């Protein structure tokens, strides 16, 4: 696996970790709201902001996963081309040996 793919996976893991942190933040806000430390309106505003953050991170994850799929496909094509070239080389070598 290439370094690029590893880096993409690492970024995806980091974003997923951040999403769980943001979800914990929402639950923390809910607890504050229930204990009357913040108002319901303030809670709703902050919750919307956090949910927008989560949505943005999820869309980034989807983009990164698409990039990973494209890169894997590209690597597969590259390997096929390399194999074809190798096969052609071997055929030329065999044809030269059979001529001699």
C-alpha cells in the first residue's frame, strides 16, 4: 500500500475520532440544558453548530474514501500495465531465442 493511501486512512480515522468527540459534546450540552445551566434556545443553537461540524466532517470522510478508491484503482491499472510490459518482454526474449 502506498504512503498516500496510508495517509488518507489516517486522516479518515482522525475525522472519525473528531466526530465522536463532537457527539460527546452534544450529550454534554444536553446535560447542561437539563440541569438548567443553559437555556433551551442556547442549547439548540450550539447543537446546530456542532451538527453542522459533524456533517462537514462526514462529507470530508466520503471525499477521502472516494480518493482512496480512485487511488487503489489507479494502482491496480499501474500493476496491470507493468505486468503486460513484462509479458511482452518475455515474449520478445523467447522469440529471439527460438530464432537462434
